[in-house]
C-alpha cells in the first residue's frame, strides 16, 4: 500500500427517518437528509481518501443489512461495523450466519446513550462480547468520558479481542479537556489490544468557533497514549459537517501528523485501520 494512501475508519450512511434518527436534533439540520455513498465518494476523492469503514448509526439488524448491501454495491466501502443485540440468547447462531459475509468486520452499541454508566460491565453484555471474540469480530467502544471507568474495566476483562475507542471517548473540547479524561485515557496505554480513532473531535468543540489548536492538543495526547500504530483516522462523516467540511477534517489530521515519520503517518492515515479491521484490497 502506498505511504500517502488514506482510509477513513469511520463513516455513516443513512436514509433519514425522523423517528429512527431521533438523535439528530433541531440544531443539526444539515444531517436531516439521506446520506448515501454517492454523497461521500466525490469528497473522499477530493481529500485523497480511497476507502472507508461504514459504522452503524441505528441499533437494528436492518441497519447491519443496509450497510452490508451498500458495501456490496460500492467497492470503496471496505468494511462494515454493524449492530447486534449482545444480550440475545442466540447470538452465536446470528454470528454464524454473518460468518458468510466477509465485509462485516465488527460491531458497535451506542453505549453513550445508556443510562447505566456500567452498562459495559453487565454479565449479559460480557457474554455477548465473548461471542464476538470467538468469531474474531472487532468491537467499537462509543462512550462519553463519564463511562471511561467502566470502559477501562471492560478492556481489562476482554484482552483477547480487538477493541477501538471511537472519537477519543469524546473529550469535552468545548468546555476544556479535563485532567480526569487524560488520566483515565492513559489507563489504556499498556493495553495493546485497545486502539483509538482520531475521529469526531471537531464536533466536541464549539461548532462555529472551534480552533485547530484545540483539536491538535487532543491528537497529541492520544499520540502519547496509544502511539501511531494504535491510532486511526476517521472523519465521522456526515456528522463532521456540523462543524467543518470533510476535507477540512482530513487535512487537519493529515497535516498535523506530518511531524511524524512516513511509517507513522501511514499507520494513522491508513495502515492501522486496515490491520485492525482486517480489510482486504
């Protein structure tokens, strides 16, 4: 793979439905429309991104089927992170069914919306995660900082599988990144099975008045914790459009990591995502 190639490890696609996408609030009008591969591919090319991973935004089996269909139809979608009921009694049967679908690389649950901050530590969730590990699937951890203590324990319990923290666990860039977030994130430094996405940071800042330096400080903190070979770039398109264009998000990360070696840049912008999600080209 060429050193300057780029993979977007975190994109969403949807056919907008007000009830199904109720998380899209009144101040997110730009997201209240369909977003399909035809919307992403031109701007990806403009930003030098040649492939992506599609990540679930709706918690349903239909969402997983929808994303897999898109991946079958569009060659630039190299992998899918779907949704599955981790508490289902027949989860092994469901995963066996998915085993014939090589573009399905992992799963995610919207843990940030769970009222129980210890959701990840529930015994029924543990059983489901163990099933994912047995079938060699990755798992995306989507949390707010308040859920980091449980995520740390969760990662310790599941050291036999690939885990990735989405959006750097959403530090509160708008109000100021806390020392508590930094301290808790550093707990993952020695957990070699835990990775992190440089994604979704721009929308944790003030959408209208963010400054590049705010994002860069968080990127540097994540570099110190995870190193370049456990970090992967993600745009969080189309959500990123609340604060900036796709190309702005790509360039912000790509330009900042130019201070690293060519090998380290390649890891963040391409290689880590490829190896973590076991993408085929």
